[in-house]
């Protein structure tokens, strides 16, 4: 079981139906800080990512 409330880029990508690379771009563009790490994977606050992810980002996956 994971401590804290963070999720990995892979989990965020699956939740939003985006590529992992696109999620990393969103995180970097908006300066979202990691909330910790689990093994080698950084953890991010899902709410912070959802707050800055717009419909345009999600629609880009469909095209």
C-alpha cells in the first residue's frame, strides 16, 4: 500500500486516457511539484493535474 495521496504518471495517463509523454508535458508546463516517490517513480497530486488539464488536452488524444 502506498503512503500519501500521490499517483504516478502512468496512473494519471490511464485515468485521463492520455499518453505518459503528454502527461509529463502538462506537469512540466504547469510546474506541478512531485509529492514524493515510490521506488523510482515520482508521485504527483492528481487534483493538481486535473485542475490544469483542460478538455483540449483530453481531446488531443482522440485526433
